[in-house]
C-alpha cells in the first residue's frame, strides 16, 4: 500500500467577505486554490513568450513553416506518449509534487535555451532536443493540474473554479502574445525565453506555499463504485483500468473521438497557420502574430467567465453548435486579408472555445470517480493532443503549399465531425 501527500481541501468559508462573496469569485477564498490560480496564470502568461519567440526564431533562421511544425511536433509526440503515465502518477501521488517537478525541469530547459540564444550558439538541434524533453515534462504536468482543482474545492464550486482557471489563462492569452511580440521585436528571443523561465520559477514558489496534509492510501474501488481494499498494481494495469472505466461511460466513449478530431483540426492551423499569416501575408511583424493570438485568447476569457456564471441545459446540443461554428470560422480565416479581418473570426472562435472548455472540464471533474480522475483526464488530454504531431507537421507542409487549403480543409473536417455528433443520441441528450 502506498501513501502520498495531498493538498488540503478548504471549502469556501461562510464568512467570506468582499468580492469573495460573488459566486464566480468564491473559490478564491480558498488559500490553496488562490495560490494555484495565481501561480499557473503567471506561468501561462510566460508560455506565450516562449511560443512566439520560438516561432519567430525558427522562421527567421529557416524561412520554413515545415521546420516550425516539426519542432512543435517534437514536443507533441512525447507529450502524447507519456500522457497516460502522467495520469497514473497523478492518481498514485500528490499532483502538487508532479507539478513541482515539471515546473523545475521546464525552468531549467527554457533558461538554457535563453542562454544559447543570447550567446549566439543556438542550433536547430538544440530546439528539437529541448522540445522533446519539455513535451515529456508537460505530459505529467497537465493531468496533475486537472486533478488538483477538484482536490482543492468542493463539487459545487467546480464550474466557477474552472472558469477562473481557464479565464485567467485566456487573460494571459490576451496580454501575453502582444507583450511577447513586442519583446521579441525590441530585444530579441533570448529575453522572451528568460521571462518564460522566470514565470516557471514563480509558479514553483506558489506551489511550495500551499498548505498540505498527509492522508492514507487512496481507496480502491470495484466496478460498482464501492470501496475495496487497496491493491498494488503495475502502471500498465492501472492504465488498463482507466481505459476500462472510461469505456464504460457512454458519453466519454462518444466524445473522446470527436475531441481528437476537432483538436487535430485546430492545433496546426492556429499554431502554424497564424504564424504564417503574420510572417508571409500580413506584413511580416511579430506583433501581428501577437495581436491575433491575443484576440483569440481574450475573447475566450468572455466565454470561460460566462460558463462559470450561466448553467445551461442541453449541453450536448450546445457543444454540437459550437463545434460547427468553430469549423466555419476556421474556414473563413482563409479569406482574411489583414490582421483585423482575421481577428474578427478568431474572436468568435475564442469565445465559443472558452465556454465549451469550462463546461466539459467541470462535467468530467464532477462525475469521474476520484481514484480514476487522473487517468480519465489524461485520456481526454491524450485525445486532445495525440494527433497534434500529425496536425503540426501537416499544417507546416500545407502553409508552404498554400494556407487556403489548410484552413478550408480543417474547417470542413470539423463540420463533418459536428454532423456525426448530431447523429449520436448520447451526445444530443447530454444535459
């Protein structure tokens, strides 16, 4: 039997004062959740400095969207491959410890890349190698992060808590890309990478400030959900148990393939396509890429906050409509003639994406058995990220051929997926 450390769950205090009385802000009365929220919001802000600096350095050095796509693919492959193991680890031990280890490793990696760029010794193979290691680290971080929230707050606070987390991430997405674009243009990529490394250090300290308590071994469960004596299992056996649990949920069984296809269609066109539009079609300024990503992230703030405030019925129908609109918006990007037109399409897409992310994550956290949460979240994220390497590589090739083919093709595939989602009674009747 294994023992592990978990983070203390403080439900919102009855005597919460001031702004903490507002329904959306009540989770922030929880000290541990507040520290998590602040630290990870800052870290996400820093990630945009890395993303824009990396994209611009690669395009400046190689002039190839394919090179950028394969570097991002180098991070995406280990992220997808190790994701199931990250889910098991988050179920076995404290997710805070997993997050701490990942943040420390990423701070070292990005700091090293900053030094290599500053010294003028950076080579393409450095970026490939560091991307591979960083991708593996994120495979353990992401399930741990998704498992943390329901360990910190009560079930009735899951939607506002996720709304705050995702909303803050999107606020970082509003300001981060613009700030990063100007920093890269003004002083170069080394400074931008250094800022990202510093935000990883900051997030590490906020995790260390959390109050923790030791608890007994996590309970094992039978198929009917009743508690059973804990039993030692191997990693692959635990992964198999997680897959069996997810397969037994009809909605998860229907949604996971749809999530995989939709993310395949969005990741490459957004990460590679927008960089290509800014660099090759809209004037060649890094700030243009920053503006488009900021609009996408900023509009997602509104969607995420609305999801925390408004509880709706017929969530399955709403998800299908949102996905169809996302497909149309992605196709319309092929018609954009400048940053303003592209930003209009991205604004609609971002708002809808922010809304559906909160809605689905809160549902997963609230309905998944506690001892399976890490594995279920890793499965959903594997579906989201498993095809990212192919998406990035394909997008990198297509932007060199012609960006219209990429945007229209990806948008059409999302529309086809939305049609099949509508045919699924399980998804249509999802409340």
